[in-house]
């Protein structure tokens, strides 16, 4: 769920060398690195979602263009390296390391246009001092010792870094104006909306998100997404130098239209499909219990093993990783390792054997967990919105509880 595009890290060092060399050269070689602030044109370049899952959230970059030389450089924060030591282990533990990158604007633009992704350029109304301060900060940030940062899906990603750099150069104007405004969606809703093109991956992510993903967002927080930041910039006003306010975005151009599937405007409603899936699975369990005991045992095994594995993953995400968006997940009450204890009884029940008193206790404990999950959802002040998973799990567990105790 990143906003990044995979790039080659050595290019960063080569470009940094060129930029630093430009600083040391005489003014006749002026470019972005040493142009006067009055010659710098600052733009936010926003790229539409791609086809690969890590491109579904889109991407963006800050473009600095020297009007005198024509040189234009894109600065972005979306580099990650698969060859980094323990990359996949760090990814699983929520300790992802990202890098800042820079490239000629036309190189980046050709790449995204060739991929069928939209390219939108918003020219920003910045003073000469603000543009120079932004340029100096970006060059400092590009240094190898400063380029790496600890990535967070929602709070510290390649778009929030772009947003924060612009806000810093503008003296905090963006944050001051966007924080009081309510956001349109939660982290969960935006994630489900943008991942809906890959339904199974969307469901897996939704299942793994805890209450953090359902907190109300203001416009500043919701601008963790490129397209939202693009929209929010249109509402920001800055001082024109004469005591009046003017729009921050002085010009906006769609350089290239999107040729890929466009994400829906709203998140899909998962309640009906998951409720139907739970009722269907529960009904099949009841029917096969009577007419096809072996099929019943196989279906029950599929559910119990899946519930156990899901519970172990949710527990690990909470206790062993820094994925705070997955902490305190109430879905642990619906899917947990207790399910594995019921597996032997499931297979014995098809031959008419009754559950032991210990298993009866496990079944009651699981049903109480379901009741607790329902109450947590209904109580005032509850943040996590996991109703779709409640509607799925409830009929499944009721069918299993009935079938396991039927021989009583």
C-alpha cells in the first residue's frame, strides 16, 4: 500500500553529484541548484494510480524549474530497494526504509505517460524567498545521509513528505488552513476505495486494519494521498505580498490523461457481500452436516484453520510489529487461535460423537467473544468499523456451534 515507484538507487547519487557540481560552478552554468529564487518555478506534479498494488495510491513529486536555463528537476520521496538487507523482514515488521530521489522532469513524465497514468501539474504561487528556501531544503534532504526515512503507510509516506516540504517553505500556511477542515473519508475507506480493483487484497487489508484506520480525519491528515493533496491545494490561500489573499495554485494543467481504470469515488460497501457469504457458508455447513458428513468436516476444517491462521497474523501484527494501524484489532474476537482446538471434535462429530465438556467450554467462550465483538461495535464511542466481518463471522460460528453440539 505504498505510493512509490521502484527506482534505481545509484541514480540518486549520480544526480546528487551533478547538482552539487552545479553549485560549485560559475554562474554561467546556472540551473535549479543555484538559480535565484525569483527564477524558480515550483509545481506539484501528481501521478494517477497504476496497475500494480503498490501503485494503486498514486504518486507525486515537487518540480523545480529554472526559468532562465529551462532545467526542471522532480524531487520525490518514493524510493525503496528490494535489495536492502532484510527488506522483506523489515516490511513484515513495519520498519520500511524509503529514500528521497530526484530526476529530470521529462524522464519521470515519460515514464508515467508510458504507463498510462495521468500527470497533472499545479504551478504554485510562491515568493522568491519561499522557492529558494524550498530548493535549499530539498537539496539538503537529497544528501545520502539525509535521504532515508522510516516509512509509514498513513502518517509518513511519500506524499506527506511532499506536503510537509511545501508547508515548511510556506511558513505553515497549509497545515494551519487544512487542519480545521473535516476530511471526507477515513484511512480505511480510502484504502478500500483505492484497492477495490484487487478485491481479495482489499479484503485482506480491511480485515487487518484496526481502530486507528477508522478515526475521523481532518483535511491535513487525509492529504496523505496524492489526489487528495492535489484537491486540498486548490483551497489554500496565501498572502500576495500586498495584504490580500490569493490561491496557492496559480495554474493547473492536465499534462496527460489517465488511460487506466479509474478508482471509484467512494469505498465499496462490504456489509451485504460479506453478510451473504457468511449466511451461505453457514447454511452449507448445516446442510452437509446432515447429508454429507465428510464434506461438512472438510468445510469446517477450512473455516477453523483459516480462523486460526488469521488470528495468529492479527495477533502478530499487534504484538510483534510497528504497524499501528493494525493494533487492537477487534477482529481477533472473531478469528483467533482458539478455533484450532475444535478441529478434532469436528471430525469426530461426523461419526456421531458428542463434544466433551472442555470443547463445550471452548464453544461457549467463542460465542461470548462474538457477543463481546458485537457489543464493542454497538457501544457509543467505538472507533473500529468492522461490521462487515461481524456479519460474516456470526452465522459461521453459530452454524459450527450447532453442528458440534448436535449430538448432545
